[in-house]
C-alpha cells in the first residue's frame, strides 16, 4: 500500500515539475517575442 502511495506521489511531483517548467518556458518565450518586437 505504501509503495503504491509513494509511486503516485512521485508521479504527481514529476507532473507538477513538468507543468511548472512548461509555464515558465512559455512566459520566457512570450517575453522574448514581445521584447524583440519593440524598437530599440
């Protein structure tokens, strides 16, 4: 029972880390595109 709970918790942590990385990457990409379009 505890192995199953630990595996689920580990999978949830991996999914959370992947989601956080994707969100941060999207924000950085958006800022890059926005700032590169501004006149210098």
